[in-house]
C-alpha cells in the first residue's frame, strides 16, 4: 500500500496568482491533504508574496534556487532518498482521462476529473513503480484523446516535467531546457524503464503562461540542449526539428523494445 507521499509544487519565477488559481486550487478540489503540499519558490521576495496571497492550504513554502535545473535538483535534495514525491508545476488547471480510444472503442473521448481521483492515481503510480522496480512515472504529454491510449507503458518514454512522480534518488539534471528528457533518460538507464500512464494527461499553460522559464527560454538555447542530449545518448534519442513551434525537440527510441508495443490497459482510476 502506498499512502505516504509529498506533493512538491515548483512555482519558479512566477506570479503567485497563477498557483492560487490553478494548481493549488486543483489540489484543493481533488482533496489532497494540505500537510502533503510543499511549495518551492525562487527567492525571499516570492516567498513573502506567496505567504500574503495564497490560502492556507499547504504545508510549507520553501525558498529554493534560481534556474530550472537548480530548483529541480534542490527539490530532490530537500527530500530524503526513497521519499515518494509527486511533482507538479504551478499552472495545471485540470486532469483529463481517456474514456474511449480507437484501439479499444473505435472512438476518441476523454473527460475532466470532476470528483477526487488524484490521490488514487498517485498511489497507483507508486504501486506500479514498486511492482516493476522502477523510480519514475508520469502522464501522457499532450491533452488530446486522439493520441492518448488506454494503457500503461514501461519502456523508454518521455516523462513530461509538468507532472510526474518519483521515488527519490540521487539522480540530478544538468540543463535548464530539456531537463525532463534528461531525467527520463537517466531513470530509464538506471531502472531499465519508466512508467507512463497514457490514458491520463493535464491541461496546462506549458510554454504559453507568463513567468517561469518562458522568460529566458530561446530557440537557440533549446536547440543546444537538444543537441547535447543526442550527443550524450546517441543510442536512445534523435534530434527532431520538424515541430511547428520552431523549437527543437528530441525523440526517444528504446533499443530493447519496440517503441509502440501494445501493453494491457491500466486499472481504472
């Protein structure tokens, strides 16, 4: 049974109103106990602002470090090794779940969680990790039922940085851009796999929300990070320059498994 986990919210260089209206509001609606919620901010100024504006629905606000890689590593070091952590960015509006897909139902449909399901999902994620001797799980990176599937995968997949769970380890990231790809690769190499729920996704601001890394991210910097990943892990990823956004992307490739293998559908959450 998995019951002891912490919710770590990264609200880095962001307006506190975003967290209040989105992720924190979502956690309240999903009835995640406030003693499990840790909010990480960039500096003392943000800390004081958040204390004034946020409702009293969190355990602690912690001053971390500036920079995506720095705050991610800070959060990891803040908690003890083997602590179960569910990480969320501050701009998540809703969770969505696939109800029908073309493989099983010949149709695409999804629904927004209107009743509390998050606690059950998080616990299911950690049970999957323990069952398969892995340490990283996540969700489908796009909130589009056309691409989602009613299954859990255990091979090499991209675990998006906006929402993911981990059994805390000594793994650290080294880049501000593509840090979630780097984390996915490092955990895959360490554990021979990662867990991804392809029937669950989130509605989020991603690159469009003001503040955060969007303020300093450039196409050249993203490209440099993507090239560095391909150089470090040539057998596990390739460069993808075809995205309409103009930002360089990385495509992961599992050398031990067929990338799109069929895997039994997950338990309902």
